[in-house]
């Protein structure tokens, strides 16, 4: 029999306005003096987001608990050690729980989807106290708790938060409290990392816009909120609006679509401190109105918020624009790895689009330790897929869009099984396996792989091609019209069939690793049938149907082509890249792989030229325009400084930053030669335009670093390895050195 982790704690709600964040409280006399407390643990969770305080002090450093999951089947509870808080006070213990809408009642989605898990938010908590004499005491939530409206009178992840400091002195009338029944089998102890405050960033400039508005620049596109302490006349309202960019000298709010991204702070007349922790914004710029007196750079600060992740990968090279591109990738990941891996953090969307992560997972795993974060998300992917009508991977995880109430003039196409998006069920575990080598987690992730491939099998035609059903294809091809992001050059079925081959191939490998031998044979056979069909129907003398960069990149990197055709395809891809004057011509599907396809077929010069191009569209064009995160579109901002007219125009979307994986492994030269970096390959491939690079990766075995430079004297490489770690060092002249641990310095001629 399973013990309920929250014991007899009841989920409670209050009869309050939908915008109000109620504050639940209880005050309890302890059975023993506080000095006799030896341990105290608080367990809590919510349908919504909660903040717990003991005697007015925060119970933990985490924010936006319990985060966002597939609430129908998985509701994490948090366990906080509050021993010091309970033991250090005097008299009765006071517990407060503030409850916000969060993701549960967040009106989530786009195009007025207003998707919610339910209309009743609730919170439950249990405080276990142990005393020196061996006795214990338990305090739990129930209908006897009191509730009032907190100082938060409006809270929405998209629209922002209103905090009325006057309510800190006048709590107002009590709110009715009642208990709520939920499915307690959904409870589990939180396995993903908490959401925490990280960097604190001060303004770099404050000025008056052409229309007379006060604007603040923090110098970095970030995710979080503003925090400050101020004093002014009672009832004064300070309004802060947030945006990622400026347009015509004013706050560029059009890309936010329906999201207000607006916080309001009402002063009490005393010195008031404000921090809107029941929302978050994606922004670099803020517009401040109503500030009492003169706003100075030390008046307020930006708090960076994201899930806890240890930084593992670092890179620097001789080209500052590439360094900024890597910086942008890192900050894009930080901003979008907030409870779940989202597409963007600022507009009325912020959803866990599977395709974005499928493209980016390898880069993400090098930059940060994402093992726990992505494993937790994949657990949501499994339950959402298992419960979806066709047992196919939804486009977003958690799949809140199943609750969308789209207006009559908007409809979502029936993407029952979509290449790249659905392939996240396999590509993300593949990235985790390569980065961390955890076979137990691979086994836990395998059922979703199987569900995905079985759902795809229904859309394979008698030809053996995945050419039935709807596809998103090479999404955001730069040659597509702004209002038709799916109108790519690459045939979506060519893309889908190549992706199926990659997925079936790794599923066979995964099944072998975890001992599912029958499945391994099944997926290996599917892979071979797919490969045969691809070559029979889509390849003619090395020319791949659609004859564009994306199809060649996928066919080469996924290993679909025969050797002769692969060499031809590499040469053809290089020709396409040259003919485009090294401007990017790929979308979501091709972008992570195009430089890989070039360098792996011997066209290193073209790969470097593609990376280093600064004209639009290119990876470095946004950098030249001042970007500090990766953009959704290659031209989210046009060269004249105006914002792209498309409805989808975000300035913090990590997917197109997936080239970072190639930068780390090929330019930087650090590659895993065995799962979890149990063995490494150091193989930097220098190319024109970059004369030195330094890369490091903090693996489970210790930090691996590689630094190389070229000059008139040739190529010089220095490698540092943890003790006992075997490595294969491949020099540009083809020489291979087998080493174990230590520092190694090698040279090669040009």
C-alpha cells in the first residue's frame, strides 16, 4: 500500500476573485518549546503556484512551485527543510500559503486559446516537526485555515501582476475556505530542478523616448522580473511594461501579441519593497511610469529566473561575433528552461513545443547539465502521449492545447504524428544518452520512443515512405513568406522519411542497450525499409528530391545515403551554400545539421563561411543587430530596425541556435566517444576565419578542455583531461594519438 506523501493534508481553495492571489494562514501552538525542535520538513504542492512562509519568512529559495507538469497525471510536491525557521522563533508557529494562478489557470496558448486545466486552484501543505524527546507534531491544511486576499490583486503569467502594498496593513474581509478533492495518485516528489533566482542585472541606460516615456535598458534579453524598494505617496501607481526590443525608439510590444507583460505596484506611503514572483516576463527593456521622483540606475534591478542547471560547457574563439552567438544560445536556454523547455518566454504562448527541443537538445546538454530537467519533461511526454487520442506525441508538452478554446475562425491542423516534433520522443533521449550515459533513464524513456514509432507506422504508405498525414516540415525556412512559416523549399515528406530513419535507428540501439531484443530487431528492420524506400523514391544519381540544403543535410547526417551518393550530396550541398552567398537557407529541420553535413563531407571552408556570414539571413546577422539571445526568425528584426511583420516574431527562441552543437564539437573539438563522455574524442577542425578556439566541458568524470590556434608555424593544440579518462586526439593532418588523462600538447603542419 502506497503512503500518501501529504498525509491527511487537504487541498484547499478560497472563494476569491479570479485575479486575486489568496493567502491561507494558520497559527499553531507547538507541543514543545521551539528550542526542542530537532527537525522540521514542509511538503507542499498546488494546482496553481504557491509561496510558503513560516513566521513571515520564505520556506525556500524556489519560486513558481510546483512548476508546470501534466497535472492530470503528475503533480509534484516539494519538500523543504525548514528546521531553522521553526526552531528559531518564539511562541506559536504561523504558516502562510499564497496561491497564484500559475500555469494551472493561466489562460495559456495563442490565438485566444485561453487554455486552462481547471477553474479551481488549490494548495495543500504538511509540516512535520520532530522534537528532542522523540515526539513529533504534524500541521496540515484543511478547511479550518483562514484566508484573505493577499497584496496581489492581479496575477497572470502572460499579463503580469499587480501588488497593492496598502493591503499589507489592511487584510480586508476573510474569504471562505473549502476543501477540494483531487486525484492524490498523481502526487510524486519533485524530480526536476526547482526554479530559482539567478543573476541580478542592473540597468545600463535610462532615458526618455520620443513620446516622453521613461525607458530602461538592462543590456541583456532575460527572463524574470524587476525588483525594487521605493517610497511615495499612498495610492501612487507604478506601472512597468516589458518588451524584448525597441521599435522607432519606443517599447516594441507588438510581438507580445495578447500578453500584456505589465506589472503594477501601488504604494502604501511607507517604504515598500516589490517583487512580482507570481509571473515572469521575457524582456530587455522596461517602460516605467508613475515612479515617484527621479528613476536612477540603482533604483531597480532585474532578477533572472530559470530552472536550476549547472553550467557545463564554455567556448571562446578569435571571432567576437561567434562568441556572442554562443552567449545568445546560452541565454536563450536559460530563459526558456523555466520549469519546462519552452519555445519562447515573452508572448502569449510559452509552450513546450517538442520540435524546438528536438532541434536543440544536443546543444542544451553541452551548455548545461540538463539530465534531471529533461528527464522530468520526458516523463510528461510519456504520459501525454499514452493518453493522447491516437497515442502520438503531442506538439506541445505538457499538452495544454487539448483544453484550448480557439475562436471559430482559427483551427489547428490535425498533426497526429509530426516529424521532428514527434521525434523529440527519441531525439531528446538520444541527446541525454550521449551526454550522460544513464541506461536506467534510457529504459524509462524508451516506452515513449515505442509509442512514437508505432504512431508513425500508421502514416507510412505502401511505398515505405512517411508520406501520409500532415507535417510542419522545415519550419521557418527563411525563403518562406512571413505569414506562411511552413512554406518551405524542402518536401515535408522527404524530411519526415529521413527523420524516421534516424529515429528508428536510435530506437533499435536503445532497445538493444536495455535488453528489448525483439523491439531492437523490429526497429532495425523499420530503419532498413525506410532507408531503402528513401533511396528508391527520393534519390536519383545523388540528387535528393527538393534539391535544397535541408534535404541534403538530413540525408547526409542521418546516414540515409549510399557512399557514392553521400559524396555527391556533400558536393551539391556545398554548391547550394556557395550559390546562396553563404546565407542560411534552412529552417528548423535543416539548421541543426547543415554545418555538420558540410564538414563531415570535407567541405569545411563552406561550413565556416556559412557560420561566419553576417548578411541576412545568417546566424551572425542578429548579432550584428545587437541580439543577446537567439531569434525565432532569421529576420525577426529587419535591417532597417523594424520588427518582422509576421505574427510569430520572438527574439528569444533557441531552436535556430542549434548550430552551437557543431561549434562545440567541430570548431571547439570536444566530442563524446562513448555515452556519458566515458571516453572522449578531441578533434578540432580549424577553418578559415577563426585562428584560435578554447572549449571546455564539465563531464561526470571531470572537466575536459581543448585549446587550439593556428599561425604561420602551423597548428598547435593543448588538451587537458581528468585523471584516468581515455581520449582519442585527432589532429588536422589525420594523425591520431591515444592518451589517458593529463595535459597533452601537440602540433601539426598546415
